[in-house]
C-alpha cells in the first residue's frame, strides 16, 4: 500500500478525477503510518459545486479504522482558487475529525494539470 505523506503523493492517487466535467469529492483513508487504506468517491456534484457533509467523509474513515484522511476534489473550471464553501467544509472536517480522533491531513483541489492544498 502506498504511503501518502505529502500533497504530491496524494495527487498521484487522484488522476482519475482531474479531467472530470463535474466536481468529484474523494476521501483517502490512511493508517497510522500514512499508508493508503482506501480511496472512495464521496459525492459527485455539478459543474461548479460538490456538496459534502462530514458524516459522509468520516463514516468510511471510522469503518476503515483510519488514523487520518485526505480529502480532495476537482475544479472542472481549472481555477484552483478555493471557494468560500471549500474553506468552510475544510474547517468543518477539521473540527469533526478532531472530535472523532481522525486527523484531516489535507484538502486538495486538482485541475487537469495543477493542484493546490487548502491546509
């Protein structure tokens, strides 16, 4: 299982969503040594938005007994600037993870050729 200990290594796992025409929100669950447990699509949104709730992210993390998660989504527009909604869900996921004991390691936005980290 790959070790995902940097944004670059996380992005290697996201090639399948980079050129999608809708927003895909995915979660990588990781063990205590940052080894990938699973990658799951959490939601598929519209051209410009992906709605996600923390319970959808952490349900799988708890099932996997994950120590941490990395979440990511694509921006079909190619604009990597995080929206206000992106920043808001990042804060909600940090807070929820803190309560559950599952660390949010990163929230990454990808486009066809580039990426950015919100955290």
